C-alpha cells in the first residue's frame, strides 16, 4: 500500500467540508485539525510498516512449518542395498537350488502294496 503524504488527509477533509458548505480558514480550528490529521497520517503509515513487517515474518514462519511438515510426511526413498552383499547369478548354480525330499512310505501305503 502507498504511504500517505503528510497533508493529504487534511487536504481531503478540507475539500470534503467545502463541498458541504463549510470552509476552513486559517485559525485555531484549522491548525488543530491539521495537527490531528498529521498525527493520524503518521499513525497510519507506521501501522502499514508494522503490518508489512509482520506479514513477512508470518510468511517466513509458515514456510518453515510447511518444510517441517513436508519432511515428516514425505515418502522415504527405498533403502539402497550395498553392492558387496549381492551374490552374482552365475555363482548360485546347484548350490543355490534346494531339493525337496520325497515322501516316505507310511505303514498304510505298505499294506496296500
């Protein structure tokens, strides 16, 4: 947002009152109104600066929170197996294959034979 110029509020108020039929002439009332408008202008400009600073800080904290949430919930990459524990396929041969044992004849099978 743009900063307000020092006499901008006073000039706008003066123009508004003139359109309503009230003209501010130099005097104690117009000086008090001008000082009040100057204080209001300073307060508005300072609050805008504070809000902009607060907005940037909140955005930074929000980015940090998003990063932490992403780090906690992101899928983890598959574990990398070390190359030294792998056995090459050619070395497996017959030693790597398991033989199944044949079923033994039970007493019932012997009787029927």
